[in-house]
């Protein structure tokens, strides 16, 4: 696994312990888990940016709206991942929205003041948070470059490779990824259509480069996935 994979794993363990209720007795009364149903909004653009959030269960979509009202998805996050972290950089109001994608999505939240205090006293945590933000910025830049210069097939293949590197588990020469992305999600994140994604994934499956179902994606050989 690369550095990004290791960082995600450390977030899932260390930050989960720090941010989720009843993990820290000193903060238990100050932040409680919130449950959301599918399509419920956790926050909207222009709302005060005064909390950092962690996903305890379910999935969350982060996005914004273009000038003509079209939804633009920035990321789809799963259990153990954090969002709303731009509030740590001085963001006063949200520039994007966060929306639950599953029923029984559970979110832990922490006030910025509490998070900053923990970061001040915990240098490794401080480093992880800022590495996370840096890598997310790089990922957005790569995505924009891909949208401009690459065709639909290349964008979908690149998405699969990134997914494998970030979240995959090695099984011999193969890489298995627990799948929480629908074809519609992948289409939104790669600037393609749902039908195009389905066609490309089926083509890769027919060539025995990948196998997939609703729960997982199995990449036979990352080096051959080009």
C-alpha cells in the first residue's frame, strides 16, 4: 500500500477513537453521534463552518452546485473518513454540501475549538490532518486534469486504479476493494454517463481484467489495467 492508503487506515483507527462518542470521556458530553437517512443533508453551502465530521457508518457525498444549478460531486466518503476539515484552515462558511447516501448513516462531529486543541497537543494528529488535506487537493487537481485531457475509458480506469491504491487489499496478485460506489457515483466522479461506466466495466470484466458485484471490485492485475 502507498502512503495515502496508510494514512486512510490511520484515520480510521486513530481519528475514530478520538472523535467518536464514548471513546473520549472528556468530550463525550460535547459531541454526540447524529443519524441521517438516505438523502438527508448534513450541511449546506453558506452554513457556518464550525465542525469537523467523521463517518461512523454509511456513506456521505460531498458536492457543490454550478452557476446553472447542476450538482457537482467532489467526493464520496465511507466509514472512518473525515470531512468538513476546511474549517481548520479558516473557512468561515461552507462552500459545499454534505449529504448522506445510506439509511442509518451515523456521523460523529467535533467543534473546531476542540479539534484545534487536540491538534495542538498531538503533533502526529496535526501532521495526519494536514497531509490528508494536501492529498485531497492533489486528488482534485488530478481529477480536473483527467477531465480535460483524457477520454472516458481512461478516466474510469484511472478511477479504479486510484481506488485500488487507496482502499485495496492485496490477495495474491489481485487487489480487492470493498465497493461502496454505484455506477452512477463513478459516472459523477469521472465526468461520464452511467451507461458509459457500465459499458467500460463490462468490457474490462470480459477481458478478465476485473470482476465485480455490488459488494466488491476485484482487480486481477493492476499493472495490466491500462
